[in-house]
C-alpha cells in the first residue's frame, strides 16, 4: 500500500466522511490484529452463518453465498497454515478477513457485512472463542479430578495430619484430602457451566447498537452457531462484556484453587514436613547448590495465579465507567481474557500428571503422626457421649493436653489416674478413643473422614468421572 512520511494514503476502514488518511502512529496505536488474530476461525464461523442467513432471507443469492462461504474457508485455512499476511493498517482480524474476501470476490465480498457491524461481529467472535475455551478448561479440570481420584485406592491406608491455621488439628485419611480438591474443582466446573450459559447468547444482528431495518433472521444465525439464546436488546448487546468478566472470575477462582494446592504441596515436599516426594521431571535444580530439587512448577502455578486475578481486576476497571453502547475501550478486553485462559490451561495441563506422579512418604508421615495431640477433639467427644457438657469437656481436655505437653508425652501415655483426676467417672475405655487410628475409626458423620464415608465418596467420584 503506497504511503509517504508515515501517513497511509488509503485504508479500507477510511471512507465517506474522511478526507485524510489515518496517521501511521494512530494505526500502530489502535491496531489489535497482533493479538486478536487468534479469533480468525471463530470470525469465519460467524461470517459463514451470517452469509447463510442472508441467503435465506434473500439478501444474498445462493451463488454469492456459496462463493463467500468457500472463500472464507480458504482464508481460514491460509491463516491456520501461516500463509496470510497481517497488516497494521487493517486494524483487526475481522477487517483482514473481510478485505481478503473483497479482494477475491469483489462486490459479492462487499455484501457480507450487510445487516451487521463490527460491534456485534466482535462480540459474537469473542463469545464463540470463550465458549470453546471454557469447554477446554472444563476438560482439563476433569483430568485433574481423575488424577486425584486415581491416587485414592493406593493411599487408603495413609493417615495425614489435618490442619487449621497451619497448626495440627485432627487426623484425616489421605483420600479425604484428595477428594477435597475434587470438590473444589467440581465447583469450578459448576461455575464454568453457569458462565457458559450466559456466554452462549447470540449477538449477531444487533448491528452497531440499534439493530437494522433489513429483514435479517437473528434466530437463524443463533441456531447455526449453536447459541441457546438471542440477545434481546441491541443496545445492551453492543456494550455487554459481562460474559468476559464472568469467565475471568471463574478462571480466577480456578487459579486460586490451584495456588492453594501448590502451596500445600510445596510445604509438604520440604524436609521439615517430609510428607511428599514430587516427580523429578516436574522439578528443577539450582545453578549453584547441587543438592537442590526445587518445586518450580508448583511455585510458578502459585505465582501465575496472581496474573489471572490481576486480569480480572483490569477487566473490571476497564468496563466500570463506559456509557452505553460500544466504546473502543472494549478492544482492551481481549489480551486480558486470552492471557487468563492461556495461563489456567497451562497450569492445569501440568497439574494432572504432577498429582499422578507424586508419592507420599509413608514412613515420614507416620513418624510424626503422634505429635500435636490430634486425638484431643475425639477425646472431648468421648466425654460428651458420657453426658458431660461440651464446654466442660473442652476445658477438661485442654487441661489434660497441657499436662501431656509439659511431660512431653502423648495423651495416650497419661496414666488412667490423670484422666480420673480430671473426671472421676472415666475408666480404661478412655484409651479406646486415643491414637490416630482410633480417632479415624471413630468418625461417623456424613462427609467426614470416616473410612466407610471416604470409600462411599470415592465410589461416587469414580462413577461421576467415568
């Protein structure tokens, strides 16, 4: 394209009222094709559906529709193969595809934009892209759930210390830990399904903001593209990015869950905890300390969650002050949502094999299980079962824990006389609720770490994921 002194002499997006070409600096500032080119397949998908609708209502001939659709497919394939030139003066991927269509078909190509604007076109493309991306993330979540469930049978004999405030609290079965993450991931999947429902609304035909006087059929386009609903208010559709915000929020919660898991496993893999051995293929070494095996994948998973959460904040700030309807600010939504999806998908891709490949240090865990008086709460409940009020029982057991701590022994090592000094009605059956094995066996409530409950939940998860 001819140009002089940094000024473009012609541009497909400049016509009509303009009598001066766009400054090159403005082109560089306003272009989005450097990042929105990844919408190309969805742009072609939406344009084909739009062309087929135009032919159905008589705004295109069947021959024009056929040639447009085939040429769009050819352009899509060229872009996919890397054989398509991208130019900043054409602004975005949508204009690139339309200009290529016009270059090849002439007036037939010029007819494609009948009854639509780039406002509803971009919204449609982004909805299609987000919908597909949500489906991919959902599949990755299932893979991670399967990795956790896949550990459970082999770890049924392992008791772990459960923590609150990062202080030892009560013993739990290892599979109870793994299924806890399955529950979190299932809520993430529920948010994806809910978000997908609001994403899956057709924007095409809203045009710039007020609709069109042409006899288009928006419901026909929606059906062709697999949308469940058609946006009911053209003014709202033109400006709506709620679906982007909701997707970004959903991804932020997933990232937070992954960060929580990563943090826990980083701690567990330290010499101080010595609970877990990470697969070496997911670790790195040190440039100076030859003994180091660093949990870099987990640390980066924890770190990358900050970017995903930051993208959500950026998107919220982006839309907070925009008047109806479309504003060019909305061009800035794509890099943030693209990055959030890319980051979460990459973290999930590595999480599943890392979970499957890690191994519990049974000896290291067992050697420390007696520390922290993990049986104190069950001992308190034993007293409650004998008719002692909860607050009274809580006070009595607190005093016994203090005595055991001062002596550097377990509760189970206190003599019966100490228990009877605290509560005269106690007898030797008190020892039947002490020790982590007895504690785990004593649980019975639904959703608890009771072995029968854990096995029941495990079977439910196996059926659900299969």
